[in-house]
């Protein structure tokens, strides 16, 4: 079993699609190499940024196989096993193991009305059913409940959870977990694109930034600066990346939601950088239009990721 | 194609399990006959009351096949095709058609951040992909967004949606839809156990009450009284059923969530009535204990659904 | 002490303003007579519809004095004593008694973080401090907590609360209170404009409808029909009033909030009916523009409250 | 006019009460000196920590006069002018100026349904009515709306707002404001007790920490370390203060809300430190019991603010 990295940058990979909305294997392989070349420490597939909620089971399997193949053991591959409740998550976990995952990442139940009293049983059943390291995924904006710090700490202590991905945006909650697991080596990864430096400073082990697809070198520099204690450098990198992240809001909100905008913008940026072939996103997301796509390129120029065509 | 009934009582079936948490075919067949004997007008499988979020795809398929077989065409079988976003829902829809569904029931996207601008495309894509009547399922407590009345009315007008199941508990929202579809024959079903009479009075076409598993005769009487304009009789029946519905809250909330309590209580009541064999619910729900199970029986005695054992 | 009416229509009065945003006494007196002429059973001043949150203490006192004077004991005057927590509400209650209130109406604490454990002490302290009948005001949309049915029932049983104004829009919550106070004579008033008939049918004692300022005759007819058991007549009246209530949404939501629209529309309708002189609302609400004001008149014509100027 | 400090530690003062719940002048004066002796840069009275929502107008006035008198111009006195909407806030602002405030602090409207389109008019009207520096107070947990960064920046640019107190706990929101006002000198104060160091690192100008009543020296050390760029020292101080802050959760949540616990604990700590005479909080808050009060002292011992009585 390839161990979960206990630190580092683990981007949540976009899932490139063909115009017919099939998984685009060649583009996905180029994306893996784009990230590996930047020195990332792991690859997280079928996460929220990877449009996991839109991918059929066969598309999830295909995505995972392509990434595991391209990674070729250089770094671990984490797979989101995202489904509504325990029996369905266990099936996702079995499939993910079969298709090459090194580590599983699971959320609290959603859609089904749930309760903190059920979270322990949920993760214990997943961990018992499939023998792979398991990372808890705290993402209240999607599942509409929060993993209490005490539950995480108990599951960490019992070796049910091997790590936490905190996409809550709640630094006080991050502190609460870190205070409880201090000294145990239990890794906590921040899913924030914009609070990466302060999360590391607070004690987070690593980063899972969606826009790390677009600028993995930036997050690796930020992470390495933080590890060396060069916090001013880390902060300057974060400031630059925060400005870049504004591209996520490029879509006109009168005709699309914020997620259509963000995922569309990440993919369009990867097209502009020559990494993937198409910016197509899954249904029912709304596609960016020409002016929105042009605006994405503007942010890349501003961030010095693209040359200024006008010069 | 068996048409969607445009009115009537369509209970959302519980999914009986063996102690090993397999679908219990014999119990499920008895449940179907229990409901048909009461005169219900349709059967809704793999809905929230049916623990759809906990059922694996194979368990969903098995449940649907058993019910479709037992119903034998006497009434239409509606199937919840519950998944996170369009491509996954389309797969659920194809499977449901293959396994015997007469009508599909789909929600707005969930888990994935969504937006009202996406709802039209979502339902249109489902309807295009699978040629069965499609009912929109408005359940904000699970999906954390509400189907706007204007969107429902437009999809009704375009023959994308053939009906609505309103589990929002929001009578003003129900009125808003009914005002927009008046005169078109578009049926709107209320998912409320406790506002059934007032929903019918406001113009709802029918009922999808979870506790209709336990007392289908009561809801059929309520519905028939309302159809005849005997509103006082309908209200008295509703008052009795509202008292019965208190059994849903029988579980101790310090050790379980409200849904563990409600689904556990519905199933335990069906055990007490001799309809199904086990009250087991899916993981990670917490099971009722002996005193909670006894309390369920107390409510059945009070509702005259069970004889008083002490007499 | 004039008793709280245990039933009937008790409109929450708009507070007419001069263009300089002073309380307009002549207009307010005409509004009182407009309502009394329609046969209302009480007058509720300084409620949400009366812009209580915008009125200074002196404006609240002036409003109450004008209404109490104009009512001249014909019907009781209820006064909202709306403030953030107990000591401030007690001061409001003392002032309201001094300025002519017959009954006090108080909410749960707001702005301050509060908790259901505090609700009992809050209402008990108010009732002890000022010897007037006290009505609990359940308005979760403003105070962001809900009065639990059990708390209301206990306070009713202990003679702390003499009634409840339910502006929650939650018919299940209404049922929960009514089930607990059944047979005690404790009156529960619905604050819903659009669910008045079903609320009465469920057992509510009376109505406090904001748009009752505009069409008090309609709500009195609805109420009287319900009291006689003529539910179809009550429902037809409600249907008409629900259509009229659409005027509340007349304001362009890209330039104002829903409350600016609703209060502005109520006042503009009263101007159009010749009851008050100005449609001005308090700061920081946005004022209706000419086309929005014209649209208000259109709804009045449609509801047969105004003659069609074009005929 | 004493200027708003553009940086520093400005604790939100507790309001000590006598057992009869009158403002305790002698205790309040001692609290002022306790804070001034620690080197704080301003004093914020009638804020949330000061129980402003519970204080009558006369108690607010008395509190402000006592603090202004005791401060004697050594540092500016900021006063929360907390009320539901513009006309009432203007009255609070006039009173605060009359009773000695140097700077006013106002929130968005609350209780009244409000909308971002109204925020500009609200603050402009307050600023026009009373000629004192005005600080916007972003506290979504109390007012249930958030001040958009764009609105704050526009009001800053127009010299309507002279600063912002950010009690949202949302570091991304803090970044959004700071990015928009960069280079203008517009000060942004963080209201977080536990994210003080990272807020300063992100660019906040100063701190308004509730538990700064208890350990003002700690926050002054933290602030000074941050100003010198000694971020590790600042972080160690923050870590200690975060542990101390756990005393806010000392109350048993089955019998009280979190605010009763926190305010009660702050006051009890001040009693233990000999600063104020009584831990009494306003109605309807629940009082701490003996074991909870003992637990507060335990945290003070752990933080080395009290000697260990057992040694």
C-alpha cells in the first residue's frame, strides 16, 4: 500500500472532457504530467474540482485508471469516494481500490438527513470494508453538516481516519482539530485556495487547492517556502495566487451559478496553457462564453502564466 | 406506458431489510399487498422513506423489480432516480426503466453546488434520455435548494415534467405552483404526512405520505373524503394521522438523529402490524432500542391499529 | 384592562409618514377608521408591517397614542414592544402601557445570541414587570429563532402568555401549539396573509394580515365565513386576497429588497384608496418608482378595490 | 475630535453589573484602568461583549459616561450604536456623542428584513446626522447579513466609513476588503479572539478581542510582536490566548446558550482577577453555577493569570 503523504501539495485534478463529454484520456494524462513536473506530492482524483458529482461510475473508474497509470507510482493517488450514505460509499470505495486508488477520501453522509451520532459508524464501516488509508473530507458547503473536531480526533486515535481534508474554510475549526491531534502525526490538509499560507502557519500539513491545477508551481513554491519558515515569501506567493483565483468568478452570475463559473474557468485556463484540449464541463453546468473565456486568459497574463499577446 | 396517476394516494414504500441488511423480498411483497389492499393509487419506490440514499444500485434495482412484480400492473410504479447530477441521474433513470419503473421521480442536483439557472437543463436532459413520464421532486431539506414555481411551470408547459412531488412543507410554494399550472391538468402531489388535508384543499392532486406505509387505509379515507368534498371528515382523519405521526419522534435524540428515529419507527410499526419481518435500517442509521420499539406499539394501539394487549 | 380578543381580525397597522418622515397623524386616524369601519376586532400597532424597527421611541409612542385615541375603546389596541433583549423590552412595555396599549406583543430576543433555555425567563420577566396581557410573537424570519411549541404551552399554562401571534409560516408548528393548548382557550393568531383560511381551519383563533390594511373587508369576510363553517366561501376570499397580495412583490428586486417592496406597496395602495396621504417609507428602505406605483394600482383594479380608470 | 486609532488593541469592554443588575461604576472604572495599564490603544464600549443588546438606553449612557470619564482622553472611546434601523441608530448615535463617544460603531440593519441595496443609505444617513468618525461593524452572526466588501470599499472611498470592525470570522472576506482598500489607510479591525495573529498577518490594522478584557497584556504583546514582524512570538501568544479562550465554553449547554456561557465566563474571570465585583449578567442570560465558576479559575491558573491556589 502506498502511504498517504503526511504533507505536501495534492491538487484535486480537473477531469478533462471531450466535446461529447467523455473523459479525455490524453488531456488527463497531460494534466498529470503538468502537475508531476511541478513537484506535487500526491494527486487527488474524483474530488469536487474533478466534477465527481457529475461523473458516472464508469467515468469515475476511467478517470482513476488513467491517473493511476500516468502517475506510475511516483506519487500516491487519492480517490474521492463520494456518495450519499455508507453502503453506497463502500461500493465506491471497493471500485476505487480496484481501479488503482492508493488512498480513499470520504465525506459525511449527504442528501439523507444525518446527525453527528452517525458519523463514527459511517467512517468505521468504510474503513472496515476496504483496506486502504482513509481520509475524512469535511466539506460543509456540499454535505451541509460539519465533522466535529472531537469526532475527527476519536477516529484518528482509533486509526479509522488517516488524515483530514478540511474544505470548510473555517480556521477556528482547523485549529480545533489540530489542537486535538497535536503530536500524533495525523495530517490535516487544507482545501482552501486563498488561505493556504495561514493554514500551513496554523499547523496544516498540506494543501489541496483547486486552482493548483492551473498553477501547481505556485502552490509548490508556497508550500516549500512555508516548510523552510520563509513565511513572507509564502505570503507573497499566496497574494499572487489569490489574485489569480479571481478568475473563478469570471462567469456572469445572471446566467450561471458560481460553480459553473469556477470549474469552467479552471478548465479554460488549462486549455489556454496548452494542458488540456477542451473547456467543456458536465451537464447541467452552463458553459463560459467567448468574453468570459477571454477574461480567463487576462488573469493568466496578469499572473505571468501566459505571455501578453499584445506585446 | 402506464400513465402517471393524476391524483390519489401514492405511498413512498419503506424498503424492508433482513437482519444482514439485504432487501427482504417476502416482506416487501407483503408491504405491496398491504398497500394495494388499502386502495392506494400508485407505489413510489426508492424515495426518501425507502432509504434510497442508503441503497446500492443493485439494491435499488432489486427493490424496484420486486415491487413491479408484486404490483403486476394494478397501479403504476414510480421510482426515485436519486443521484447528485445529470449524468448520474440519467444512469439511474435508465436502470429504473430497465427494472420496471412506470414513472421517474428526480430531484434538483445536490452535493454539487447548483443554481436555478441549471434546473431546466437538468430535467430536460433526463427527460430526453429516458422515455418515461418524469416527476420533479422538490425536497429542499435534502437537496438544499428549492425548485422555483416559475421553473416548474415552464417545464410543465414544455412537457418535460409530468408532475411534481412537493416535499417542501411550504404551502405558499405549493400555492405558487398551483396558481401557475391551473387548468392544465398538471398534477402536484404533497409529500406531507400532516398537511395532507389542507394541501388537497389548496388544490394538490394527491398524497405521498411516508406514514402511509403504516396506515394506508387512513390516507385513502382522507383522500376519498376530500374528493367528495367532505372536508370535516378529511380533517378528522388527518387529526388522527397527525397523532399517529408522533411515533416518528420516538427515538432518543441524544443518541440518534431524527431520521434514524422516523424510519426506524415506520419499520417497527410495520413489524408490529405483521407486514414485514424486521425493523432493521441501513447504516449508518442508529437502531431503536426496546423501549423505543415498545413506544411505537403504544402509538399503534392509541390509533386503533393494534389491539390493546393489556385488555 | 381591555381584554385581548380571543379571536378575530387584528390588522398590523401601517404607520403613515409625512414626506419628512414624521408620523402622519391625520392619515393614521383615517387608517384606524378605515379598519374599524370594516369590522376588525383589534388593532395591532408597532408591528413589523408598522415599520416598528425603524420607528424611534418617540415615534412609537406617538403612533400608539394616535391609534388608541382614534380607537376610543371600540376595540383593543395591541402594541409590539420590539427590542433586543429583556431589559430593553421591559422599557418598551412600560412605555407602551403609558401610551395607551391594551395588550403587549413581544418576540424572543434577537441580535443577542439567544437560546431556547432563555425564552421562559424572558417572557416571565416582561409579564412580571408590566401588568398587561402579553402575546408571544413568533417571527423566525426576523429574530432567527423559533419559539418551541412546548415553551409556548408552558408559558400559556402559567398565565405568562395570553396568546400567540404566529408569523412563522409553519403550519406544522401551528398544529404543534394548537395540539398542546387545546381546550384552554389560549388564542393563536396567524400572521399569514395567504394561509389565513387554512390556518383558521387548523384551529387558529384569528388573523393578523399585513395586507389587511388594504382590504380589511376581505379578511373580515374570510374570517366570518370561516366562523360560520362556510369554508368554500372563505377559500374563495383567500384566493382573491392571495392574488391581491402579489402587489407586495411589485418592486424591482435589482434595486431594492423584498421588504422595501412590500411595505412600499401596502402604503401606496392606501394612498390610491384615499386612506393615507403619502407612500413614504422609513430609511434605509428604497422607495417605489412611478411604474411600480402604477402597478400597485393595477392590482387594486384587478381586485375590484379601485374602479378601472380606463373604463 | 479624538481620531480613531488606525491600529492597535481596542478591547470591547464588559459591562460590570451589581447583583441588582445596575451598571457597577466602581468596577467599570477598575476595568478601564486594568485595560489602560496594559497599554491598549482604545476602548470599545456597548459592543456585543458589553451586552449592548441587553442595556437600556440609560444604562448605555451611564456606561459610556463612566468609561469616557475614566479614560480621560488617554485613548479614544468607541461606542456601539446598536439598533434595528437607521432612525433608531441615529438616535443612538446622537446619545453616544452627547455622553462622550469619540467614535461610533454601527452595524447593518437587523430584525427588519434588509438588503445590500440599503446598506449604503443606512451608513450615509448615520454619518450625515452625527459628526463623529464612523466604523462599520460586520457581525453576521448577530445581524444575519454580511457587509459586502464592495460596499465597504465604496463607503470608505466616500469618507462615510472611517474603519471596519470585522467580526465575521471569515478571513476570505477580510482579504476581500483589504485588497480593495489597500494603500488608503482605511483601518480594518478583527473581532476574532483566536485568529488575531493571522488577521494581522493578512493586513488587519488591529484587534477587538472580547477576552482581551481578561488578558489585555496578552493581546498587546501579540499585537506588538506582530508590528515588529516577530510572527513566531505573536503565534505563541495567540496559541496561549486560544487555550485561555476555552473558558468561554465553560457553561453546561444543556441548561444555557453559548453566549450566557461566554459572557458569564469573561465576567467571572474578571472577578477572579479582582477587577470587578460581580459576575452577574443581564436577563435573560443564565448564570454560571459554582462548578462552572471554579472551572473558569482553572483556566486562569493554566494561563498563569492566577497563582495555583493548591501550591
